[in-house]
């Protein structure tokens, strides 16, 4: 193995149906960026995305990134409480 982490491929309907869709391209960019982050940075960024999406954000970000909803919730809570920043 070359030491690089494999970039997660989003499994949402838009990404599966049409990778050229603007939302699918955004999901790809999110995963490319997150692949370069530390575990803590991934959690906090996922929390930020969840907050930005509003209701259902944890589930949506989990589908886009492959991260656990509990991890995303933790990142969201840390940001909301300005904890460990």
C-alpha cells in the first residue's frame, strides 16, 4: 500500500445516479478534503456540515462521508459548546 488513505465515495442517490451533478461533485470535494484531515478535524468539520444542514444533518453527513452519526453528533456538540477547540 502507498500510505495514502482511500477517499470515501458517497453512496447517496445523486452520487450514484449522476456523478456530474453539482451536489455529487460537492460530496466528492468534501470527501477529498476530509481525507487530508486529522481524526479530530474530520469530526469537527462533519459537525459543522451537520449544523449547516439543519434537521437530519447528522444522518445526511453520515451518508456523504461514511462517518458514524455518533461521531458527527460529538463534533456538532463540541462546536455548539465551543468545547475542545
